[in-house]
C-alpha cells in the first residue's frame, strides 16, 4: 500500500524532526525541507498529499513558499497546514492582509494529538475521492489540462472531453460521478450538451457544475439557466478551493438522493 506523503517545511531542525516523527509514527511518508528554495524545489519535483508549512521562515520566505505552491499547477490544490510561533489571531490577521489561506493553523509547541487528528481528517477525505471520477468538458485544451491536473492532485479520477458530442458519448460509456461542463463550447453546444445529458435516464442523475467565461446572470437568463443553482456556476479563472468544496457537496447530495433534477 502506497503511503500518503507530507512535505514538512520548517527551518528549526528540532521542530521539523518532531513533526516528522509523529507523522511517520502515524503511518505517513514524509520529506523535510529547511528553507524556502529547498521546499519549492521538492514541491515541484515530488508528489505530495499535504504540506505542513512554518510561516515564520527567515525573511518572510514562508509566504514565498505558499505563493510558489499556489503558482504551480501540481501543488495549487494541496491542503496546507500552517504552523507558527505566533498566536492564531495574529496569523489570521496576516492571512487577511496577505491573502494566505490555509486549511488549519497550529501554534508551537504543537498539540500533537489534535494535529494528527486534523491531518488524518484531511487525508482521509482526499483518499475517499480516489474512486470518484469527474468528466471535464472544455474545448480549450490548456484549460482542460489545468482542471485535470488540479482534480488529480486533489485525488479525483478524470475523463476529458473537448466537445458536446464527445461529452455525451463518454458520459454514457463511463458514467462519471460528476461533470464539469464549459458552456462556451463552439456554436452554443455547451447548453445543448447540458440538455442532452439530462435527457438520458441512465445519466440524468449525474451532477453537472458549469464553468464559463460568462457572467452568472447571463447564464441564468439562458433556457437551461432555470435549472441551474447559482452555486453550480463557476466563472473563469477558476477558484479551485471553492470549486472543490462544491464538488464535494454535490457528490454528497447525489449519494443521499438530493442531486440534480431536470
């Protein structure tokens, strides 16, 4: 069984070792970095499931590491746990000023049981996505690939389609768990694809989330707009954090029978 892998970024060797030892005792694979450049290099060279980041690296370079993670497609969707010698309130104030989101914040010395509980929770959620597949429908090959890479980093399986006809064919063949559909396919075929996907009984239950360059108000004025929830419309450039939250919600709704109706 392949271990889930965590990158630990902390210039304090003792602190880095403590985090490493407790994570490895819990069954995770780890890799340590002690500075910004080393962290960025390792993040770009190896695949990780989560990052533990000391935001108080010298010269503010913890923020630089976070910015680099957000800039790389392979790491943009990774959950990040911030550890700091500052109070949580001060770290949150810094986040609000510098736009550094995180899934959690821990103050040194770490509360190890709580830290492990949170790590287990985030990675169990990611692991549960492994059997879920998402059909990406976008004729822009670059955008299709960006969405694909972000979904796969987040743990989802992916299927790509580049047009409406191909989307319907693949949906019937593969029966994905969710569809991300670009409405701006050539000749208006995105809206047509939505209607056709909902017309086949065997795939009509599949949740569809719209990605588009159009304003949501414009989309809701379209014929299919009446069937869409505003929360299921995402405008490019995509906010992947918000998108992943909505994907998880739609998949959960579909499991309980409260998903799409058309």
